[in-house]
């Protein structure tokens, strides 16, 4: 297998979102002046949207990378990791800005400002998370005998 399995992608996505909520909610509460509960609720709602989008985005990105470069996700160079993280967050802005307006009560300008702050925070987090995840849980390759081995990676 040259891509992460559906099961592995679910583990990756859920881990990413749970850790993200735990790290970002207190920061958001501090910066926005919202209560801890309101912050957790809004960041969780935004994360639900992203939980739906992330496996689709990551799988498409992995397929395109494999098609054009022949590389596996765990072999992704740092520059492409930065591009991957940035594109993920740009697409997240398009999906979550309306929720910040509707649920968060922000004006369009304020929602964009909040989203930029969250995007910058999550871009750094996305990069660090995926580097760590690929090291801890590299893509497994099946050899001709049917046994799995960790793929080589250049991180």
C-alpha cells in the first residue's frame, strides 16, 4: 500500500483535531476575550467542518503528489510540506469564515481577521503535527511476501 489506509487517515485526522482544539481554544479565549466554554464550542464547531474536509484534502494532495513525483507522503520535502499546510489552511478559511460570521457573531472583516489568526496558528501546528505524525506512524509498504515494512522517509 502506498497511501494511508482509511483507518489510518481517520486516526490521523481525529488526533490532529483533538490536539488542535486543546492547544488553540485557550489561545483563542485569551485573545478574543470569550469564555473558555464559548471558545471550546466555536473551535470545536470549526474543527468539525475541518474533520470532514481534511481527509478529502490530504488524500487528494497525496494522490497528486504520488502522480506527479512518485513520492509517498512520508517522503515529502519540507518546502512541499509548507505548501501543503498553507493550502490546507487557505481552503479552511473558505469553509469556516461563514461560521465565524453566523455563530461567532463577527462582521465579515472581523471574521477574516479571526480566521487569519487561526490560520497562522494552525499552519504552524499543521506542519509540526504532520512531521511528527509521519515519524511516529510512517506509511507502511507491503513487500512481495505480504509483510509490511516502514517506508523510507527523508524528514
